[in-house]
């Protein structure tokens, strides 16, 4: 547990504030959505006025979670406190952040910029939802069944079903505790990681058909035309990156996802021993050693060339270190 003073500060902020804004990053994944809902619903339970904001909304995969319809794309009004979750950089918050320094930043990314008044960042945590599952009771906030479902969803998705290299026994104990509070692990797992819409599956097919490999590096591309032709309504990669991460012959995989407005969302996944977070950070992004991302301005070809060059350099450096 961190220093007692930071817990006292967080407890005071959460209990003495009446109107709270909770926001997470653009193109929210299960951890972002689960964390926003988990903390938001818990605060609502003790009578707080809460606005939960995700500038890209909630993707279809997670709309079964209780409270998902309470999440809006924009904030309105004034707030006593602003809380950011699962975001390493305020630029990742899109239009969801009101124009002021956040009061509390809760996150687990090693590249977090500590941009709030109070920064509660635990890089060793497998998910921001895992941090909340552990510390909501410390901050005297309730974990009801809907809260438990949201938090377990966040843990399941960010660990890709308890199989990322940072998994540990404590996370399994947290998950068991959330199950004891009513969260249905088999159902949440299936909805988050197994079920796919027909359009998302077609979208995957296009990405897989463009897959390229160069030694221990593999990459693929999803264009705006691919998204339109498949009928996929999201702005993410429909979780294809995590499918690519299972390629046995590769140490690093990359997915280039073209976005409107002249940017490319780049996602890296790597095997243990290869740190891709610094590559992402150098392109204005961030993340973890084994999973990172960045939104990079430029054409698809230009971004791809620059990112592949930087990633090849990391692979070459690691290979040289191994030989030495």
C-alpha cells in the first residue's frame, strides 16, 4: 500500500466533493470503461452527483454493463473534482476533460505524466480496474454487484483473460473477491473477449489478409476504407492487436489503424524482454513494456515507415544485447 497520506487525500477528495467528473481516454477499452463505471457507480451509491464521460462513447461490446447509458461524450456544468482514469497523458482524454488540471489521476501505465494534483499511479498493477478493486474499500467506497462487474471486466480485458506476463496471484484474489460480490466471470469473459459482431469479424479478416512479417517483427494495416467496407462502426481495431500478439514466431507485432483527421493509431505488442513503451512514448504515446500505443499525425505510409524504422532499431538493440 502506498503512503497513508495519499489515501487520506484521496478519501477526503472523494467524500468532500459533491459534483464529480470522471473521464478516461479516447477509443476506450474494457479497462477504461470498467474503471469509469466502477468508480462512478460507487460514488453514485453514496449520494454523489457524478458525470461519467468518454469522448468516443461506449463500444457495443460493453453496453451490457449496468450504468453504461449514464456515460456521455461531453461534460456539462461545474465540478468540485475531476478524476481521470487509465490515461497516461491528458492529450489522450479527447474532449472529455474540462479546461482545468484534474484533481486526481488513477492509472497503471509506466509512461504516466503525473499531470493531476494527486497522482495515484501503480505501474505494477495489471489494470486501473484492479487498482480500484483493491482500494475502493480503503477509501470507504462500496463495491456493489454492478461495480464488481465493471471492475472485473476491466481486469479481464487488460490481462487478455488473465494471460499477460504481468499477471500475479494478487490479481486472481481480487477477481475472486469480485466474483464473491456477484460478478459472473464466465459471462463477462465471454462478452468481453469471445463474442464478436459480424462486422468486427470482417474487419479482422481485412487486417489479417494484409499481415506482413520480417524476421521477428510482424505488422498489418487497417484503413478507413476497410472500416467502411466491413460495416464496423467503432474507431478501434476491434481487439485485433491482441490476436496478433499470439503470433509465436514474432517478438513484436504492430497494428496501424488509419483515423479520420490525418492521424494513425499505432498499437504495439511485444514478448517479455522487449519494451515497446518507450517507442510509443517517443511518438507521443505511452503504455506498458509489452503493450503500448500512440496516435501519430501523418499519412499511413509515412507513419508506417517511421514506426517500423524505430521498432527495427529496438529489435536490433535487444538482439545485440543478447549476443553480448
